[in-house]
C-alpha cells in the first residue's frame, strides 16, 4: 500500500485552496502524473528538496509532495500540463 495514501496527498495539495474554490487536484490521476513528472526531473539530475533519503526517485517525489516542498500548479490556457514548483521558502526556483 502506498503511504501516504492518495487521499492524504490530495488533502496536502488542496490545503491552500479556499472553501468554494476549485481544488488544484481532483483525482488520483493528477497525483500520479505530478509525482511521475517530478520523479523524471529527479532522474534527469534535479536536486531533491527534501532531506529524507529515498532509494527511488518516485519515493522522493511522493515525500516532497507530502511535505509540501513542491506545489502542483493548476492548468492554464498557456500550458498543456500541470506545472510543478518547489516551495519558494525551500528552493527558490521553479521546476
């Protein structure tokens, strides 16, 4: 079983959304796509923004998302995919 669960990850991602606004993540698919994209970035050489040492890039990506170190940006008209950003307080740069 995946820990944290999909529902826990969705709560973390949507925690900053005001009540009544559209949530950033509506499905498990969005969580899977975001963590897979971040894992590919880590494989390509991006530095992890979490101190937790994981043996696999996907585990690192899930830990980063669960700790709030990365943010999933909602889709815009200009972008085809969801954007993933590191938290400004931790890395200060867009991923």
